[in-house]
């Protein structure tokens, strides 16, 4: 059981201090909840509820002057339960995944009790005497109701695993296959790889928890964990083959070489046979369970031995005797298996055949016997027997090998290592019918092991034999051959051999003319093959597309399924996707998606995924190719959007990815417009609430893409309410998908700067969340630039000059120095957005600058006057007046004027120009001169961007009114200005001429004006 510390009493500390400690404990719990490896959703839900308590506690803290005994009692309960939740969360964040799974019932029960106690405590608050705000009172009621309604429980998969473990322990199930399947279930439940190394590592960590339990003096837990380990260590991943071999031979050598006779106590007094399930009766005598139950069922009420009366309700398992019998059986079986090897080398073929059958019987009895046969190294001996002349022996060997290698990676590996082992099995493919069937079944099982696939393909003639078999009249052998070819196709080299053996020609023929069941199998083969790009292209050129599309349009569901899955595989090559679009594949796929009467959910999922591949091919097509387009019909787009509300996550995800992909194509503008007109925004905002993380993430990405640039943003405001805003903030806080986070911040960045929307974001606390990403290095990853760009863009909305309160909040959070830093290190878009925000801040600086204090008394005796801002003339600061000079932003902005991106140059120029507006012209121009800003501004006159040229002209026109600047920089500006009077737009010609007049190059009455 997980250890928990005891909460301290609130009686020993002031209420305000206890409340502060509780708030701190809640934040520590929230942080720790992110590190819990199992039951993440449960701990996340707990953290969410605890966070909602924080405002309530802070409000209570304001009322502690009038706290009563009843309030004290409430605080004591809350303190105890919050600390208990913190302890549980922190402890679980340090535990092994497997350990947490085994204790998931205890964990959820504890958390459920904690939630109940907190809810109860909130219900005991003396609300009438506390004078709390109506909003807090309402929130207390909501939190209490939500907590009462919350249900924490172990998931169905977790309960299934725990039940299997309990059953396995009770029934002393030592089968390897049971342990293997159980370990795979555990791996899938806790999210670890099913690779042997990962499973072994997890098991070793779990074993270490036993010692931790002993250190905590929790003997019951230690014993329970040892029982679980004993069950799971039968799995292949629990120990390496070398470790198993060493353990086995240590035990086997201690047994001697002669079998032992059973002890008299092993025999059932009723049947005389060695007992399997011995049970003790009320008379103290032991019998085989089935024998004594039959004795009692026949009406006997006395003990068969003592003749005393029996209590028929008492039949206690004699576990000690049962264990002794099992150990005796295991000892004799070990000795028997070890001694049989010599018989297989006998010259007497009948003896060999008899020995093989005995060996098969032993292997069928228990998985453990199969393991001992492997450890005795029978595999090479059996493989060599495939070279004997007697067909019956070869057939029996193939049967024995099949049962050994089935579900055993160790046996498959030993087969792969054996000299000529695979070659000997392949030879059997060319022999009699029965032997061929057994050989192909064995090779099919072996092909599940990657190393053997290549070996099968390398054996001369193997592929040709299998292709021939796949076309045979024996249905089972043909199916096995086709499935084996499918497995072998995961190797490029094997696929080449299959091509040489005319398998693809055979496949095409079968797709066109074969019976329906063969069409399904051949299409499934094509669906599962790991084909090279060359083979995918060759198959489509070879004519496979026509039969597949015909199957999609006219076949029944199994045929459609096979064909669509094959198209999905082949369409992953963009060249093929384009060819499919030109062949009209889009229509039957859409028809399958829209057909709810006869299409299954799985069929629609594969159709949607194939459509997504086609969309990708549209994006990757070369400009030299005849253009191929997808989803040109407004009706199809509307239907697909409508379908999102009617299908499962797989189909929804593929449709959204299809739209998102097409939004990157040459027809992006049309697609975006059609999607917005078809109410895509409303659909996507609803999907942002979806439980499926992939679907939610892709919905956010598509939404960000649709409103990127802001051209359509104003039309979506009706679908973006406060709940949508809160959801986006929640995604940024909780998502582990960096691309989703970047997209969510992209949505925030591109939403129209409507005050109500921004106010919702402020209330949702988004600003510190976004800043956290910029400050704490959370943007390290493949999408780091996009995260930073969109984070800076999202913050821009809080810097509008029309709302000083938002600007102050942003400045107090430390945004200005951070943005100045990004002017040097960010991408071009990041710099542009940072400069835009700084420009907005700077527009507010003049009204926030404080006047210098007037000097009083005799100047000669007063302290030296305080130096004012060189631009604004008063007392400036980064936080108090957002001053660019105080923030050391001027030189970075000047350096940005040399950026190749005109938008970045324009944003930096906009920020710098705020320093020379109005009466700040003289002072601001001096600061810009000191920062070497004038030469790069003059260079902007020759930029190809008219907008940038015009802004540079406006800045120079103001500064060249001043004699000092005309004299210093006028000469270098003359030629670009003269050029603009010749080639510029109408307004630029006039402005350039006006500046030339300032420089005395043109007369004021010139025709240029």
C-alpha cells in the first residue's frame, strides 16, 4: 500500500499561514501530477479540481480576522486532505509504471476519498458569517457539486489485468504463453514498448519495489509483489535465454539421471492414480478432488478411509502436497527430456518416430516442457532430421518444430542460428502434399521473426515455390503461402525476388479474374506489403489500379475493404496518388465515405486515410506535371465536414488532415474560403473539446491554418466564445504536443483584436502561460520556431495602445526585455512581431513619462538635477513608461533595418519612428543618429517594397527639417530621392521632391509637388 504522511493540525498555526501552506501544497501537487506515469488523466483531473480551490482559499484568507471554530475545522479537513493528495501524487510520480498499475485500485480509491472529504469540507463552510462575494459562493457550490459527481476508478483494461494476475496466482498458472500475453497487456496499459529489452527493464524496476516495500516494513505488499513477479517471470522478456539456460542446467544437474517413483502419499486412495488437485476432507484425509466429489455425489457421507462422517462443505486444497507432486513430476520430466536426445540419433527409424511423438506429447502438456526442450538444444537435432528419407519422420519433425516455435522468439532465434535450418525447411516445400502444408505453416510462423524473413527469401527457389503454392487448389496451404509472401514482402530484397517470380503478374491476374475470396486475399496481400517506391510505381503502371477501383465500386464489403486497403498502401507514393486522382479514384472513395447504409466504420476509415494520401500527392506534385486537384466541389467539402460529426476519431482525423494538407497546396485560398463558408470553424471549435488528443490537436492545427493571416478572422468571431478561449488556454497548459501548442497560440495570434476576445484571454490567465514557454526553454523541439513565433504573435494582442491596463500587465510580466532579446535571436517573423509590440508600447510612452521634479531653493546648494530621458525628457522606465531607450531596444531595432525581409524592416522602422513623432523630433532624431539609424533608413529608399519606401520617406522628411541632419546625411540621400521622383508612385514622387526641397536640391515651386 502506498505510504501517506499525516497532516499537521491547523490549531498550531495561524489560519492565514495554513491557507498559504495549502495553496503552496496545491501548486506542488499540480506540478507533481505532470510526472505521474500511470493514471495520468485521473491525476490531471485531481489537479484541475485543486486549482479551482485556490481562489476560494485566497478569499478565505481575507476573512481570517473573523474566523470561527467551524471555519477552523473546515481548514483542518482541507489541510489534511490537500496534503494527503500531495503526498500521494509525489509518491506516484516517483514510482515504476508497473507498480502503479498493480496499485491502481488503491490509488483511485484514495483519491476518490480525498475528493469526497474536500467536497464535504466545502459544504461545512459557514458562508453566512464569512461575508464572501457572490461569485466565490457560487464557485464553492460548483466545485463541491463537481467533486461529488467525479468518479475515479480503475480502467476496464486495468481491471482485466488485475483479475488475470489474481487468477494466475490462485491457479498457479506457470505457462509461458499466459505470462507473455499478460506482460503485453501490461505494457499496452502503461504505455511501454513490447520489445524484450523494455519489458525486462520494467520488470527489473518492479522487482526493486519489493525491497522498497520491505524497507517500509510492508510485508503484505512485498509478498503480493513476489507472487506477481513469480507469475510474470515465466515470460520470455523476464530473462535472457542465457539466464534461463544457466538457471535450468544448475537445477537439472542436481537431479541425477534416473527418474524417481512417486511417494505413496502422492496416490489418491480412491483411484490409485497420482493426484493432480489434492484436497483435504474434514476427516484429515487427502483425495483427488474429482474422486472425492464423485464419492460424495454418489450419496456417500463417510470418509472412504476412516469411515467417519464427512462435512461435505469442507474440501481444503492441500497446497503443500500439490507442490510436492508437481516438483516430482517436473524432476522426472526434466530427466526424461534430457535422455531422449540420444534416441533421436538412433538408426532405428521406428524408434525415432516414437520418440518424436513422445516429445510432442510432452510439449503439448505444458509450455514449461517446451522451454526445457529448447534449453536442451533439440532444435538443431530436429532440423537435421528433415534430411532423412522417411516422409513420416519429416512430417512429425515439422509438427514438433511448429509447436516449439509458436509464440516463442527464443525458439525462432535458435532456428535462425541453426546450420542450414531454414534451407532444410524450405526443401520440404517441394515435396509431398502433406509435407508442403506442414512446411509452409512452419515457415509462416517463423516469418514473424524479422531475421528469418530475409533468410527464407535468400534460399534459392523459395519465393518461386511459395508463389506456386499460393495458386494451388489446397485452400489452407494456398492461404498460408499468400500470408507468408505477405510477411516476406516486408523485406525489399524479398519483394524483388517476388517480382522475378512473376508474383505481381499473378497478383494482377487474380485481382482481375479470381474468385471473390481470392480477390480479397490478394488485395489484402497488396495492402500489407512493405513495397519499395519502385514496386508501388511498377504495380500501378502494370495495371493494378483498374481492378482495384472496379472492386471498390462494385464489390461487396470484404472486397471493397481489401481493395481500399491496397489503394491506401499504393497511394502513399505521391506519383501514384496523382495517377489515382487522374483515374477518378476520388469519387468512389467519397461515395464509400458518404454511404452510411452499407459502408462499415473500418471501411470508411481506410477510405478517409486513402483520401488523405491523395491530398498529400496534390501538395507534392511538380509544376511541370499536368495539375491534379482534389475536392473542387463545394458539396463534397460540405458533406465531408458534416461527416465529421457522424464518424469515429479515425475518420474524423483523416478528414481534418486532408483539409489541412490541401490548405498547403496551390489551391489553398479556395479551399480555406470554401471551408470557412461551410462552417468549418464551428466544427473545429467543437472538436477542440474532444477527448482524443490526436483529433483535438489536428482540429487546432486546421483552425490555426484557416485563420492564418487574419483575412477571414473577422468572420469567425461568432463561433469563438469564452468557453472556446478557455479551451485554447487549457490546451496550451496541458498538451504534450508541441505542434498543437504552437497552433493554439497561432489561433490566439490571428483572432481579431476585438476587446471582448482579448478580455476573455486575460481572464483565462493566458499571458503567464505563454510567457512560460518563452522563458523556460519549453520551445526546444522540431516546432520551436513556430512556437516562439506564435507565442510572440499571441502576446501582441495584449500590447494595443488603446488599453493601458493590458499593456501594463504585459510590461510587468517582463515582456519588453524579452522582446528586445528576440530582436537579436528570433526568426524573421518573430522579430517582426516583437518589433510590432515594441512599437505599440512606445506609442504609449509619451503619456506615461513622469515630469522631472522642479528644483527648489538655491540651485548652487541643491543636488544635481535628475537626468531625463533623452527622447521623452521626463523620468522613464521599462515597466513604468515602456520606453524603448530605457529598454536598450534602439540599436537592435536599427540592426533589424538590414533584414532581408521587408516586413521585418517595416516593423522595426515603425517602432523607431515613434521616437521622432510630434515634439520629440529633435531629441528622437539625435538618439537615432547616435544609434547609426539614418544610413540604413536611407538604404530603405531603394527597397522593392513600396510600403517600406513610403515609410522611410516619411521618417526622412521629418528629420531633414532639421539643419543638423540635412548637413550630415543630405548628400547620401539625394540620388535615391531623385530616383524616386522619376520612378516612384504618385505620393512617393511628391514626398521625395519635398525632401529634396528641404535639401535645397529642388525649388519649393517645382512641378514635382
